[in-house]
C-alpha cells in the first residue's frame, strides 16, 4: 500500500462515516464508553511511541 496524504484522507473519511453511522444507531450512554476507550488507547500509544 502506498503511503501518502491520500491514504490518510481516505482512512479518515471511512472512520468519519462509521462514526456518523454509529451516532445514528447507538444510544448516547455508549459514547461515554467509546470516549474512555479512545483516551486509554491514545495514552498507551503516546507512552509507546513518544
């Protein structure tokens, strides 16, 4: 797979579409769980990569 700006934009568009779709389907309490999971994942990523 080629690396570049188009690859990141495509992945971002797919992720944004999934988030919008899930926002229409899932209840609001679920999003607090997702936010917590994202924050934990970002923290682990920062510890490993930075």
